[in-house]
């Protein structure tokens, strides 16, 4: 049966493929693909685990005391019967054979299928047997875990040999898992939770694959292997589409590929407005390897290197100074003399490190992590870790232009401590004979307090970078990762526009460089607004550069600036901007003829 699921569009384009469900709500297991020649061995592994549980249960049954309640023996019989049922192992075999799932994943996929069948049963007694099934699966998963030290990553999907494109469906995906998809086979993804600027969504956008988040029930309604269309522009998911709908979307998919190819031709065109303003279009990256995509896309530097991704998926170990230095140096060298802005670690809120890390231990009982010990607060609370990161960043400065960016600053005291740490780190490096050059210091403006006290902050920094994702979150008191309030997360809110416009103006007045590195910078819907506010430096995912550049090439910054007062005074700034900019485009179109 065909049906639709609605969510929030986070990454554009159309993807068509088969659903791959991971991380079922019932059991949390590792998901990875096995290669074709491992299929038999993987099934044998499953059978061994099943047989081990059978032996365990039979032994239990034999050991039952004489006076044990009759129900106990009956229960063990039910469990044994389930273990021998063809629907159990035969079903799991299907996922291993056809989809190359690992044994644990195959088992949890089959549990989903059978659990749904149990849910639909009329008979109360039979329906309640679902709990038995879950217990049996847990026992087999336990046996599998004992058999193999399960050091597999949570989701790794590189060597899948199937032919159908695969789309990932999950209740939620942590940014740490999402980052692994950079090398994966998934061509789109759908999650139940998340907002437009949640970090999971941000990473998805950096992968440049269609994605819809916040579907609430998607992972419950969509079944393993269903054919699915992701409409990443509208934020809808069509499950089991009819042939006509499928054809329509295949057509749209081809159109959007053509459009991308057309935009890609702008790659090496300088971003200059009609009135001659040169605009910096820089890249946001998560890992050093992304720098190559940045250069390919025509970025004029890295405006935001989210260094926290180097700290993820490490089973609690933080990267050493040497390891960080090598990573920063790799990014700097890949950018061939263009600036690289490295942001110090920004963990916390919806970006926890992995389960066993120090940060998680600290955050375990934090009531409101978005307002807790995160970003620079965490760095200042871990001074030796902070110095280690700064040393690595300074050392990379010997290989190209490096800028240091600090997240979540709200107090002058924090900036003073940062200066103090920078001095100490320079001294340490000089003493150790390490080369480094001057590194400019910038702070992110993402807390309203920082925006409001900007003239004071500007005296102590070389540049600022406005993080609109958090600035909107904290100005409007909207959790950016919470889909239930996503409709209130509004970049066009007059308060947000005031803070944004004032911050850009203050920085320019003080003669300090200012850029925007939040998601607004990469969304062409805001390019004219930001140019009108006086912004000349934008930082975004490499895949967004061409579309923003196209807007820049058609813009006249003087005329855009003239539209600004009407927008800022309007009760409905979005509508006013649309009207003003449309009129401008029309007038420019005419004057070109
Ligand atoms: C922001 O808050 O706008 C930003 C760029 O930082 P992050 O999205 O990593 O919080
Ligand atoms: Mg931020």
C-alpha cells in the first residue's frame, strides 16, 4: 500500500531506493554489511548462537525443580519453539542472503517483521507472545556478542554488493554515526526526530544527499526493504509509490542532476556582485578530508572546521596533540594557502561524544545540555585538553594560514582566559622548538548576550563568525533539534534579524572581519538579505557554494542595502523581503536589456 510520511526537509534533491531500517527501538545492535563471500559464515554464526541458546534453555528445563510451577516449563517450551520456527531463522537468513546484513542486524530486522505480525493478531494470548519473541532475540544477540568481541562500528556500510540504491531509516542518528556515512552507500536518509539545524541534519547536508528528519513515526511505519522516495525539497517521504508517481520522481531526479551540473560550472567563477563587491564563499568542514571537496567546489577558504568531529567515535579516548596536529595540517595543506578557520571543540547538546567519553560521563545527568557545560565552557573546564588543542592548531599554522575560532562565547572573562591560554601555549611551543606563526583569534556570535555586547568583545578579537543556528536557538528559546517546536524556529523572526544586522554593522564599524557560518549562509533564500546587511563573507557546506554564488552574481549590494530598513521594520519580514527583492530582480532584469 502506498502512503506518505511528512517531516522536515533538511537536504535537497530526490532519492529513490529501498528502505534499510537500523537501530530499532527494541534492540540496539551494531549494523554493518558483510561481503558476499561472508554470507554463509555469517549465517553459520547465527545458527551457532541460536543452538547455544537452545542448549541453555534445554539445560534450564532439565534443572527445573519438581515443584516448579507448570507455567515455567511451558514458557521455556514456547521459547524453544520460537527458536526452531522457520520464520525465525529462515527470515533472518533472508536478510543476510539478500541484503548482506550482519547476523545481529538480520535478527533485529526479522524481529521487527514478526513483532508487527504479532501486533496484528486478534487473539490476546498469541499477541502477548511478542514479549517472548523479544526475550528470545535478546538471548541470541547475547550469544552473538559473547562469540565475537563486537568491535564493529554502529553503522558501517561500505562494501554492500546489492544493486538497489539504499535509503537509511532510523528513529535517530547521532552526529557521530552520521559522520561515518561519508564513506557509505546510503543515498538518502529519514529520521523520526531532529530539526532543520540539528547536527545530524547539518552533517547530512554536508553529504549532499536528500534527507528528511522529524517524521515522528517514519521508522515505525516504513518497513525493511520497502521502496521509498525521499523528496528532500518538500520534506515528504512516499512509501511504496505507484508506477506513475515513481516515474514522475525519476524525472525530477534527472532534472535536479542536470541543475547541479549546470551550477557546478560556476565553480571557478569569482563571486562578485553586479556592483563589484567581492564576496568570500568559504566552506564548513567536519574532517580534514572534506577540504578536497571544498577546493573542488571553489571555496576561497575554510570558514568553519568543526574540530569536534575528530573527537568522536573514539571509544572515550581523546585525540592526542600529534594526531590533532596532523589532521589540522592536512586540512591546511589541502587548502593550498587559503585560510583555514579551526573552531575549538564544540561538544555537548545534540553533539555528544560517543558513549564512553569523558564528556558523556559529565553530561549524563545534565538537565539542559544546550545550556550546560558545552563548547568553550567545556574547554575551559578541561585546561590541559584545551592547551593541547591550541598547541596542535598553532603548530599547523607553520604550514599555511590558520585562524582560531571559539564557540559559544558569552563573557569577556572567557576571552581573557583564552588570551592567557594562547600566550602560555605560544611559550610552550617556543620552549619546545616548534614552529608557528601568528594566529588570528575569532569568536562565534551565537548567544544573544555576545551579540548585544559586541562592541566590547570586538576590542579583544580579530574577527567574528556568526553562528545563526545557535543564535536562533537561544534568541527564540527553541531547541534546534526538537521537531515538536521546529515550526517556531524562524530565521526571519524580527529579533533574529535585529541581532544579525547589528552584529554585522558593529564588526564593520570596528574594522573587524565578520562572516556567517550557520546554515543561513548556505541557503540561497537568505543570500540577498545578508548581502543587504553588509555581509561579505559566507561559510557553508561545499555543496551549497554554487547556488549561493549564483545569487551573488545576480545581486546589487547597494540596492539590497536600500531594502533593509523596510524589512527590519516589517511585521512580516519574510514577505516584505520577498516583495522587495522580487521588485529589485525585475528592475535589474529590465535595466540589463
Ligand atoms: C551555529 O551555531 O550556527 C554553528 C555554525 O555552529 P554549530 O552548528 O556547529 O553549532
Ligand atoms: Mg553553534
